[in-house]
C-alpha cells in the first residue's frame, strides 16, 4: 500500500474513540486507579505479616499484589492519555 493511499484512507476515515474512556475522563480515572493500586499493594504488605500458614499467605499475597499491579498499569496508561492506543 502506498503512502498516498494510506494517507487518503486515514483522512477519510471516521475518528475512533471509546465512549467509556474519553480523553477528558482519563486523568480522573488515573487518580482512581492510582488510589486503588496503592490500596491493594498496601493490603499485600499487610498480608505478608499475617500469622497464617505460608501457602495461604503466599496465595493471598500473590492475588492481591497481582490486582494492585493491574491497577498500577492502568493508571500509567490513563496518565499518558493513551488508552485508545493500547486497547
């Protein structure tokens, strides 16, 4: 495909934006994701000092820290105002 044809198709196409995550709402979602991430990671640190059996503690710590990491990643994407690029 030639560059001129690609540019023509790009200009004639309609813009794509997810209605749920508009550019105006992404900074607010970044703050919410950051707070949730901090909460889950703090909870993971609390779980690390539980007085339960090691396998239970390891499973809970892994699950909670995984959820916290997901929120941290989504916060980074929302902070960059680039949710439409990655999804």
